[in-house]
């Protein structure tokens, strides 16, 4: 709200800077940074002449009784009497002490008092309730974020504060003076209820908001309103029908807003401000827009005394300010809580009771901004698309369960009459074993390795394309609704403080060298300057990937050694379930390693990106995402890729095995293949990452910290609640956690998308597990954003950025990976070749015997034969092993047979055919579905026409007014005796 009264002093103010003067005061003293943008910033001074706003430029007298708070949130002001000098109650909203000007942004800083005062205040705070509460809150710790932080205060973490308190105070005074020069109004509060913390409240008056909105080209609603017509084609009619059927699933928000009417929006202009809907100035700029405008001013304003010369970011990094954040609208619970958007989001979005409902995307965008709104919209579309994939996956799994008793290969394995003796699984310690003992594994493998999985793989490839197309259409619809159709990347990003510091160092070095011809050149960091960092980054990335491979190899050695140890065990229980024990423990070890390395790799990726010194925040984010994705993708999928494509391929044969690290020979797959072990690894990794890394860390750790804080606190719950009611809004938000960006949330979902699509042929239940996780994840993230974190700075975005390219790449790679999984990991192709080429009756009878080769036990290498050759009760002369090789009595014993080459050729043909057919179908679906819905393209075209009409009418009115001004003086100056001239025609007016 605007400040009322020119000479009026705020009531109850502690340390208040003089409010901003009217236009015409001294010019802007602070400097600004940027490239081409700097030329325009000279216009953004308080000396600008602002055009009057109809009905509201002058500050009217206000009756403080029954005044209601204007602004974005729906918080009504109570009866306030400011003449008695009392402060406004905290429920009245985030305002200055005068109760009129809204707090748009808050800066917090440490207050260093003299030693004598600190001793007295320490004795006082130790004996009162607030002191005990502060000590209990100060004990809590927070885990360092691993991804890029978008909240500006995060940049303060990890930097050494080499400023004395006097230097910090001088820097603050200079910075705040420069802020006042830009037109912002400031108010201090150094006697808050948080000891040692001072707050600077910032308010942007109307003229500053108009000036910055014009400079940032913010689209604002005009007076022109038009009707939004629904599409008439079949697709749009189906969409409208579905919307009506699912009406009970929509959240109860925006019930009074007409859905068929939309305001025409246009970039704000002070010259044409009469075209905009300024009927309520306090609601024209909502709270997120006001805070983002203030943040842009903070980023541009320089402080020459600071270590870095780049606005609020450098001041936070050097410890001049400890935190900077916009305020939440109000409380989310409590007896006297007024209705506000935050409370509505908590009830209709963050509650687990509404898990079955759609998300209030419009309200999310209104409160948090377009970038966060797009993330949750994408997450909602992804979760919706998982529903049909989960249903088909469950059907495939149930088909495997229903046909397991009719599966001929598993029936042959489980038939004890076959009496097939298999060769030992390890040297010396292992003995011969019966194939019938693998009956359980063979039956379980059929649940996932059946003909239906091939159809499911094709379906999931098309599903990924449909998901991407559906999201593009949904994104275009949101761009139209949110007026982002004209938004581009023309808004230049500011240089990062670290980049400017390095440029300054380079400039000073050039000046000291007195090199002629370089002083007039624009100094910037080149590839040569970054070459050492690039070499270090490439070397470190290669080293970390090598470490991941080495750890996976260590788990392989664990499996080999533990299997040999269990075979040598004297306990029957240990020898009874060797395969299950080895598979499960190895998968759990892999999971623990993945979780630990994820945290380490995230920190290393951030450190490497910092060494690279990117120019802008956008460049920093993209480079950080790329490095983090590579490291985390390799970390998560290396064990899975090994099981899918390498295990059992480089084994050798009995009598000529391939050995690694001494006497350890490479692992073999079970007779039913490695698909079952791949399924177990995928299941444990996916469930473990979702339950432990995602949900348990996000739910359990905060609750544990809260419990420990309560146990250490000297206050009971009632005293804590009473104290919380006396805190101001900015004091409450100070205790909340900082916003660390959306990168961790996106990365979590991208890895899950890879789990769902890349190896879905081996684990059809992956979409179901992902769906269940996402239902919880949406409400968990919502609760975290609404209740546990400070309000993020609203950022505009028209798409999800680089994440879309990663999703598209994964969907393309999924087709190739699933083709190889079906062809080489499963037995689908060998069964097909046997049935149509080698089977005498066209069935799978005899398939198991066809896949087994013969080995003469006398051909064992010395020292590798079993210790207990009579373990089965008789002497074994011939054992069997899974491979396609010639028998020992042939002319070429143990050589690869012609069946091997025929099956290999069939596998390669299947990969080529599957890949090209599915890619062709995917491209056809991509071509068939337009990226922009037809009704949206028509509405965008209609908006352009209406905007042209508005400006044509405006020009026509100006022309008519000019003609009237020219004609009226001429008519009055005519003599009454002279005939009046013919009037000017205004037909066009």
C-alpha cells in the first residue's frame, strides 16, 4: 500500500530511514552493472518524470478505521488506531509500522553491540523466555544443499567473512542510501525479538513499480476483456467432457473467477498507462511481482565498498547481510488466521487428504511464480501419464502370473525326471548341482520374461512420446493462460559476482602490465583464461566416473567371494539360499553406495561449476545440471547396465574360464538368464531411492530435528505457542529454511523417468512404483514449499528448460536400451529361433536341453575340479552348462556352434527392426499431434488482432483530439461579421 500523508511519521518506528522523495530529488548515486542493459539504466533514476495515474497519483487522506489491506493476499485489516502509538498486530499483514506501506522484501543482518551492552543483554536474555527460545532454535543444523541455489542468501554459505563489523555497517549504510536513491522506501527494526538480528524492511512505491515494470517489460492486464471460446474439434470436446466429469477432483479455488473471460495483456508502459486496468492500484501488482521487482533493483544496485561490486548477492557473500527474502502472505494455521493464499494452498494442495485431487496450478503460479508453477504442472502431467502405464504394467505382470504354470521351459526345469547335472558355479569349492534346484528362479523369471513384455516395451516407447507431446501442449496452454506467449530470452541476465571479480582482477593485472592497446578493450574471461579449469573439470569427471566403475567392480568381487564362502559353509541354511542371499545383499550394497555417492557427486559438481566461473546465473545453472546429471546417471545406472549387458557374457566355459584378480572367475547368469537379477536390482534401487533418499530424508530428518529441538528447549509447547504469536511476519519467516532451487526436485524425477523407461522390459511394475511415489512426492513438496521454506523469489519461465532435452534424450535412448534388453538379456529371441527353426513340432518342448552344452569333467584344469565330486551320490562324467558350443566328442570340441551364430544374427536383426519400427511409430505420433492446440493458436491470433485494434483506436483518438485542438482556436478568433468557415470533418473519429 502507498504511504499516506507527506509529513506523517510512522508510529512506533525504531530506526526509520527517511522515505523516498517525490520525483525531482537528486539523481541516482548508485552504479549499475550489466552489458547493454547498463545503457538503459540511466533512465531508471528518480529524476524521471512520471505520468499521472487517473484517480490515484495524489495521496488522499485515509480513515484508518475499518481500512482493509489491499494487495495480493486476502487479509482484511482490523480496526486500527495509530494515534495511540501501538504497533499493528502481526495478523494484519506484512506492513511498515505505519500500517499502510506493504513490506515487499526483507534483509536481515547481524547486530554487533559494545561489550558492556552485550554482557548486560546476555544476562537479560538468559533469564527470559525469548532467550531460551532463541538458544533452542539456534542449535538446529541444516544439511548443505547439493544443487544450484536460487535464493540469494544461499550464496552467503561457504564464504569467509573478512569484514569487521564497522565495515559491514558502512557497507550497509552506503547500499541502503543507494537503494533510497532508486526510490525504494526503507525501515529498520533492530529491536526485534530475535537477539542479535536486525531487519531492513523494503517497500516499493507506485512510481518505482511502474518504472521497473516498464523496464522489465512485464505483461499486465489492460481494460480490454474478451471472451475465450472453446475449440470445436473432437479433441477439445473430449477435453471439455473429461474436465466436466472430473469436476469433483478439482481443488476448491478460484470459484468466483469466470473461466470464459480473459483480460488482454500487454507490456506495461507509463506513457500508455491509461490503457491498463488501474481501478485498484494495490492489486494491480501482486505480491510476487512486487517482490521480484524489488529483487531486480537489489541485484542492480552497487556497493563500491563491498568485496564484490554486484548488488545484494555480493553483500550476502561477504556477510554484510545474512539473509534476504520476500514474505509469506500470512499464517497457515491458528485460531485467528485470516484467509490468504498461503492458507488456501496448505488446505487444497499441501494436505495428504486431497491426494486424489488435481493441483491448483493457477494458485501455485500466482503465489510462487511461473517457474515453480511449471515444475508442479510438469510433475502433475507426468504423474497422470503414469496411470495408464501402471495399469498396463500390472496387466503384463498378472499375465506372467497366470501363464507361469503353462510355460514349457520352466516346467522342463522343474521336472525332476530330466535329471540334468550342471557344472559347478565356482572353482574347487562348488560342486555339481541339479538343474531342478533352479525351479523357483525359472518360474519367477517368467513373471517378467514373457511375450507380453515385448508388447509392453513398444507401448512404453510410444508412451514416452505421448507424454512429451502431451506436456508440450499443456505447456503451450499454460503459456497462453499465464500470458507468456511473447516472453523470450531478451531479458538479459546479470553477471554473477564471481565473474565480475575475476574480470576485475584481470583488468587490474592488465593495467599493471601497462600493455598498450588493451586498456580500451572490453575485458572479459576467454577460453584461455578458463583452460586450467576446463582441464581440471574433465580430469575430475573422468576420475569420478572411474571411481564409480571401480566400486561396481568391487561389488562384483563381493558377489563372487561371498558365493564361494557360502558354498564352503557348513551351515545347511546358508547353503540353501545362496543365490537369493547374494543377489539381495549385493543390491542393498549398491543402493547404499548410490545414495552416498549422490550426495558427494552433487557437492563436487557444484565446486567444479564454480571453478568454471560462468558469466550468468542461467549459464551457471545449465552447466551445473549437465555435470550433476552425468555423475548421478552414471552412479545410478552403472550396476544396472552391468547386470543387463555384461554379466554372463565374458565368462568363458568349463575348463577355460575367464579369471579376474587371481582365482576369482567372472559371474555367470542363472539358467533362466540375468533378467531376474536385473529386476531385483531395479526394484531395490528404485524403492530404496524413493523411500530413503527422497521421502525419508525429506520427512524423517525435519521431524527428527524438530523432536530434538523440543527436547532441548526449555519452553513447553504452550509457552512456545504464545511466543510464536507475538513474532512479526518477517521474524517467523526468518526461522524457515532457505529455498535451494528446483534442481534437486527435477533431478530426482529425471532419474526416476530413466528407471521407468530405460529398463522397463525387465521390470513392468516400475511405472506403478513411480506413480505411488509421485502421489506422495507432490504433497510432500507442496508442504515443504508452503510450510517449511521461505517464500522463493518469483521467476518467469515459459518452459522447463534443459530438463526437456534430457527427457527427450532418455526417451530416445529407451527404445535402443529396451531393444537390447529383450534381444540379449532375455530368452525371447532364443525361444523364438528354437520354436520356428529347430523344434521338431513347432513348440518349446526340448528348449532347455537345446540351450545346454556338454562338458567332459576330465577336461577340468588342475586345481579347479570340485572338492566333493560325489556330492550328488554318484560319479559325474558329463556335466551341462548354458551355452551354444560343440560337444566334447565333436571334431571341434567346445567351439561356438552354428546355433550360436544363428541366434546372434536373429538378435541383431530384432534390435534393428525393433528400433526402426518403434522410432518410426514415435515420429508418426509426434507428427500427428500438433505442439500447439488449435484453440490456443486461434486465441493467440485473436489476441494479436485485438491488440492491434486497441492501438489503432488509441491513435485515432489522439488524431481526433489534435484536430479538435487545432479547430477550436480558429473558430473563436473569427469575426462575428465574417461568415463561419466550413467545419472540419470528423467522420473518421
